[in-house]
C-alpha cells in the first residue's frame, strides 16, 4: 500500500535495488495469489512462493534481535510465515484440487 515506504525499509535493511522490490512484491503477491486462487500452475507457483516467503521472513521478522513487545509480535509473524511455507509445500505436492483450472486442463488432455 506504500511502495515508497517499503522501498525505504528495504534500503534500511541493506537490500540492493530497493526501488524494485515494491513492484516485484506486487507482481508476485497479486499474480501468484490469483494463480493459486484459480488453480493455475499451482505446484510451480506454490514452490516459487516458498523462497519468496522465507526471504521476506528472514529480512523482516528477525525477532531474535528485538526487545518486547516487538519480539513477541515478530516471533508470531515468523512462525506464521513458516506455516504458510508448509502450506505452499503441501500445495506443491497435492496440487490444486478438482475445481481448479489445472484439473480442468488435465481432464481435457486425458
């Protein structure tokens, strides 16, 4: 919602080319989210989300460097993101399901 603020945060974290990250995040999160929602290339998209989520987690939620109350909030966010990675790995293994575009495509090819 605030690309300039996000870019400033990435610059503060020492990331190279921080002005690119907000727009890359928009493309990945909206495009990938819609692909997962509709079940388009579900396995590959879910697998690509794992390193993206892990990178964001280890950049933004380093709870071990923080004091309370930020410690508690970021520890929850860190573990939440690890759980999301687990969900993405499950989607990679299981696929999207019967009502997905992937399933419709594979039934037409069979």
